[in-house]
């Protein structure tokens, strides 16, 4: 929960002062979009948890493609990248029990 709260806090648009020699006003506001993804369950879901897996991967910086509940090539590649970043997981693109457990632990829920 804390990790999700930190990610949400970091994603909220913030006004950041930036010095600019060319601007009449040396304080320029920078904003960042607030991206909120689905957090469907990864177990006992209508799509076998694929959309929940996709959303968690997306929120953690991986690109699973659209969050559509389809275990396509982009989702499998995102799973492989996650597995490579989290040894000793087998890098096979399958989100089995071991990968799911580490995904939930890494994401926080």
C-alpha cells in the first residue's frame, strides 16, 4: 500500500520551480499527467488475472501493451522483463505462481 501511495503521490501533477534565463518569469510550472491504471485481481478474475498483471506491470514501468486482459506478445515480453529484473525467476514470459507472488510483493498488493 505504501508503494502504491508513493507512486500516486509521485504521479500527481506538481509545480516545480525551474530557473529560465529566457523566460520573463524565472518560475515556470512543470506538470506531469496523473495516470491511474486498473487494479483488477490477479487471481480468480474473469480473464485469469491478466488485466491485473498488465496493470501492475504498467504501473511499475513495464510496457504490457493495452490493459485488455489478453496475454499477447507485449504482455509476455513485459513479464519476461519483470522476471529478468527479479531473479531467480525463470525468464519464460509466463506469470505462474512464483512470478505472481513476486509481482504482488514488488507492487505492494
